């Protein structure tokens, strides 16, 4: 069976934190590749500051182009309406029945997974790979892991241990809005693209 990881998100913009986490998951779980899957209309992020799909797609492609086991997937960008993870996994498993999928999530999403649409379907179609964060204690993470496994029998969940990278897309957008450098926050190609298209610079300061 081929082993494919899925890293979803708005990637608004993609940054080194995303790449670092994906590479570590690739190594720790011995995956064959990781799909970077920009979301079209995520249910949890109704945000006017999300730039156009074409820009987010282009930035992801620029960020991963030099890594042979990172691939861009436009599956969610091509779908209309709100994109739900359960639906995405259902499509993928139908199209690739000989593949094991591993869905990458952060601690915050993991602790809220039971409130997602069709969590039973999600946990039946993939192995959940969870990035731990320093601010969330191991006791909390392990307790929630046991809760999900008892609530959804057969759920496959792995907690990944790795250093925390304190970079977020919101932080980058704020730095741009405040005319601060984003060098070393994002790949140079992404920074050049953002500057060329003047992305995020019009975001009002909060």
C-alpha cells in the first residue's frame, strides 16, 4: 500500500512551519509523499483576508517545488461550496483504494475533531497524525486521544513529537501589514511572489 500524507489548510500564506512539520511527518511515518492541499472554502475560516485561490496555489507550488516528495493537490480548490475533510477523504479513498492516507493536524484541531463534520468517517478513512505543541500538555493530548479511540472504535491516531516552530500565517500577514520583513519566515520565492503581487499589504492593522 502506498502511504500518502495530507497537509491541508488555507496556506494564507504557506511558510517554513508548514514545510518543517510536513518533512518531519514524512520521515517519522516513512511516508511515500505528502500532498499539500489548499482549501477552497473551509468551514472554520470565514475570513475576508484570505487571498485568491490562484495566489495560494502558486505560493504552495513555489514553496514545495524543490522537494520531490511534496506534491500540490488542487482537489479542494476545484470543489464548490464548503470543503469538508470527510468528503475529501471519501473522494481520495474511492479514487485510490490501494493507498493509506495520513491526515496531518495541529493540536488545536485535534482537540476539536469530535465537532468536525462526520468525524467517524474521517477516523475510518485515515490515520490521524497530530503535531503536539508546547502549550498543550501531554496529559491533555493523551486523554483526548483515548477519548477519541473509545468514542470511535478503530480510530488510528499517532502523536508526532517534534520541536515547535513559532510561525503562523496570521503572524506573517501582520508583519506585512506593518511593513516588517518576512525573510526567513517563508521561502524566498514565496516572499518575492507576495511582494510582486502586493499581497496582504492592504490588511488593516488590528
